[in-house]
């Protein structure tokens, strides 16, 4: 799922209108709508503010899932 679609899905689930979201971010509604249409990308500060407003992690907004699995940790220590 692309960022814009994810953004719109979360916004609608939270019952926030685009104009209200834009106002909360201190940007124009047209700028916000460009994010939802994947025509523009938000700055990092706007992205963090979106996550705060939606009460999600930035990774949730971006759709990044980072899984690190360490099955064995070895350290080289002098004997």
C-alpha cells in the first residue's frame, strides 16, 4: 500500500476531514491532499506530526516493518 493511500485510510478511520488535518499540520488543504494522492511527500517534521496526531508510529505511517532476528551473538574476547 502506498503512503498516500495509507494516510487517507488512517485519516478516515480517525474521522478527521482533510481540511482539519491540514489545519492541525499548519499547511494548506491542497498540500495535504497532494500527500494523499502521492503527488508530494511531507517533510520529516510534518511526518512526525502526522504520526502524533494519528497516535501511531512513523513506521506505521510509512508501512515499514523492520524485523531483526539475532539467533546467536558472538563476541571476540581475548582468552
